[in-house]
C-alpha cells in the first residue's frame, strides 16, 4: 500500500473557503472526519502550525512557554522562517497569537519511509503567554493500552471536502498494539512500532489532512502525536507517536 503522503499528494484536490489551497496543504497530514466543533478555550494547548504565508499545514501542542510538540514529518525540511506557531484560537481565519520560530528539533531516529520516531519540537522565538485561551499540556508519562481519548485539529472533513475554519475534535478509543496491527495490512502493521499507539473509531470517523502533529489527549495529558492513517475515516486504526516512549527525548531537547 502507498504511504498516505503519496495518496494525498496524488489523489486529493483540496479547497478551503471556496479557494484552491496553497501547496502547503498537500504535505502529509491527518484530518478529523466526523468530529464536532470545539468550544471556546476547550483545547487551549492546540497549535496551528503555519507557513510564512499563513497557510495551516499541521497541528501541535503547547508543552511549555517556549515549545510546541508536533510530528517530525510536519517539520522535516522546513525552515524556521517558514514555520509559525499560532496559539489561542479555535478559528483559522481569525484570532490567535502568532509566534515565529527560533529552532526546530527533529528526532534523530525519524525515518521518512516508515514514520518511525515521528516526533519534533518547535522552539518559539518569543515566550508563549498563558491565558484562558492558551495553556500548556502535560506529557503523558505512562504506557496506555486502552481507554477513551480525544483528538483535535483543523484537518479535512472528508476526502473531497476542504479543511474547516472551526477547530474540530473527536472522541475516540485507544486500542492495543496487537489489535491495531491485526486491523492493518501486513505492510502497514510493520509500521506500528512499540513506541506508537493507535486509536479506533466507527466507520466515518477518524483522523484523515491538516491534523498531523496534533494531540491525542487522555486524562488531561497528551499521549499521542498524530502520525499516519488510511484516508479517510474508513474504519482502519489511526497511528500516533507515543509520547510516553519519547518523554525523555522531549525533556532533553526542550531546553
């Protein structure tokens, strides 16, 4: 099976607000299908990563006053000048505070072919001020096998539907790695590593362009970073980098 990045680049013509999207949007990214509109300040840790031209390309999570946690496939090859972190808004076209980037740290073990170790950090050039609309989120420190979780982001609403202006969220279920591998083809199951985690939702719901790097939250902490999936909401488990497996790397580099 093709990697999702190839499927999206070759197969999708995306539009938002009635216009063709910037090429930024054709980079691999997850998206939420079958979600709900987020409430004001419901996800104060949510970040919209954007280009210098203000095109949203991935999500992220505020983890401190200077760092955003996201996926390496979102930031690999990007420049600091073309990566902006927007915080404090649930809308793409209004509100929020934009922070320029001082430094991007991609995990040294990231593999673009398998999406192994799909973790990165964006250090903002200015301090992220905390408020009701902007809050850092704790790092999930324990290994979660099952349980309820919530994903959020501005990903597409469907394969041929544009990205929403309003932040979306989806309540989903964490499943075991064994169940995740069993639900995928053998080739894709080989990319479900021990340091990843999976969620599963009914047909018509799931991650699917614009949500990559965004958070999967359980118990008030970020446990997953949106990494890859089969587009879109087709009943296959979605795969995330497991934060608890990368906590030490995050702490060592977010300094």
